[in-house]
């Protein structure tokens, strides 16, 4: 679309309609009765979400906005509508613009005007469940570089971000979700903040966001939910200081990818105490299927990576957990699989594969519960310095387990295991450097017939097999 000058628009008004390709929002000098141009900006973000056109960009001036938002426009294929702070670049910054640089492996935030949706003005929400961002049956939209903060509620099934109703091709990029809480305090079965929940939607991307100080009571910081939630990508987000589960592939959600996220202090406070005396899962697959969890870091949390099915939910199946790190999770396991609710029935968890993960200094390394054993595999994982490298109190048939490395604690029942110091680069550093050294016994010691999965790399994004045979653990020596 071409940008039209005011003069040209006036000259051709009798015969042509001129559509702006760039709109502006100014909370001080704007007017929602205006045209949304730079000379006549709108005052509210909601107005832009009612009026922006396919292919346009909405530049939002710095300020604190008091609005719960409902997206009422869609773009088209190749013509996304983009909502962003004025001056947004999407680059990392150490300053106070949209956020701050998080660190390695792609956890970055943006540069641009500081646009804040602050919900302190609502007080504690008790009587309604209106989301603070509602996207229903919309498509081809990006929302990036915006902060949503200080939403406080008390009661049953309150909502934060809701994406559903057949929405597709929605992107939430480099936003911040901070200090959003359900303060009920009692886990009564319904008191929950559904903080970010994607239902019945396809091709939703959540990348580069920060979710911090999130108190959901009985929910999750970010949930992919229902069988019609498909092809979601949750990548390079920083999730920290949550009271309960962080990332969840839930209730039939499928074909999801959870990649390269950093999670810390999930269900564990920074003083070491446990929320609700019940350590929760950081990355949780519960009734989900046909999905991949790869290249993430979970540290200083409860349970790191858990694949199971709760009663009344769909089977959990065809899940791959690969090339991840888990360390200092001292209230749970790095890698857990099976039915938590029955000691005898594993029929609802099957076709699950854990490969090339590194688990260091956790309470448990591998934790086995009932599952369909013949279809579950554990290969090429490093289990080092965990209180129990391998925990199987039920004596459940473990399935295929081979070519794992164990050090500093007990070992699993696999043949072809390696029992030696993995020779991490700097395990005592903060954070630990868990790359293996060139002399490591894990080098070229993985499953000889290993073939990388589609698109698979090592933790750092490098080739997964170098030298003709895969290394054990999350890192591949290049």
C-alpha cells in the first residue's frame, strides 16, 4: 500500500479512497474521532484495534494506557496488521525501553517507545472474567513490544490473554507480561488466572516474550489448550517467578513446538520455599500429542520436563523431548514420564522419546511412572550429580533405555551405558557451563544408529552429529 499525502487525499477525495499504511496512537494529543494519521492520531489502542487495515502498522506512542483490549480487525496472507511501540526495532537492549536483554540463546526484548498497559486502575477484579487481551476468530496480526502488567484478580477462571475462536496466524513477539496475579490464595479447584491461553487456533507464535511474577493459583503462565489448538510455536521466551506450571501443552493440543525458552523459579520462590508446598512442572505435556520440546533451559524450579496424562484428559502421545538442559531443580525431576495418578495403568502415555538432554544437580534425573513401556525411549542423556540419577520406585518396565551417561549417583538399567565424569566445561560456574570438553567420555559415544529428527540441532543450534556419531547430552562438539 502506498502512503497518501494529505494534499493528494484532498485532491482526489471525490474519486478515490486513500488508505493509510501507517497509523498512530498518542495518549496525550490523540483523538479517537481523528483519522489515525501522524497529524491526527488516535487516542486509544482499542480504536486502532477497531480500525486498522490489512498491511498497516500501528505505531503507539510511549505512555501508560488503561485499557482492556479486544482485537476486532484482521490482516490477510502477506499483509499482517502490526501493533507496536513507536520506534520499535525488535533488537535487544540493556536499557529500559521495552525491556532488557535476557542473555544467550535468543532471550531478547525490544527497543522502542515504552508502551505499558497497566491494570492497577481496575483494583482487584472479582465480578467479571473479561480478558485484558481478547483475540477471537482473527488472523494475520502481530502485537509486539508492549508491556501488560499489574492485572490482579480474585476468584474463578479469570482471564488474561485469550486467543481462540478459530484465530490463526497470530504473533505475540517481544512483549512483557509482568505482575499478573490471582490472589485468592486457596486452591479450591476453580480459583485460577488463565494467564495466556490459546484455544481452537492455528499457527500462533509466541516468541521473545517475558512472563514474570505470574501467580495463577491453579493454572499455567502459558497454555496451549484443546485438540483444535495446532501448530503453535513457543520460542525464546523468558518465564520466571511463577507460582505454578509455566508452559503447558494441554488437553489435546497438538503439533506444538516449545523451543529455546529459559525458565527459572517455577513454583519455587527465590528464597527456596515452595509455592503451596507443591512443586509444579515447568514444561508440562498433559494430554497433548505430536509435539516437540527442544533446546530449553529449566533451572532452580520444581519439576523440569514432565510428560503425563491427568484423569479425564486425552492420551498423551508422540512427544519428543530433546537437546534440553535441566539443572538445580532440587524439588523434582529433570525428565519425568508416566501416569502420576495410577501405579498400575500406563495405557494413556505412549510414544514418548527423551534424547540428548543434560540433567545436572537435580533431585532426580530420570523419573519413571507407568506408561506404555514398549513405545517409550531414553537415549543419549547425561545424568550427572543428581540426588538420584535414575528413580523408578515402582519398578516399572522402563522401555528402551541405552547409551546414557551416569555420574555421581545411581545408574539406570540400560546396556551400553557410560559411567564416568562427563567433563563439563565449568559445572561450578554460575550459571554452570555444561558443554562437554574434547576429552569427555560423552564425545562420539551416543547411540550408533542415531539419526537427527527433522530440524534437530544441538542445544546451541549447531549440527547434531559431528564426527560420524552423536555425542551424549545436549551439546555436540563441533
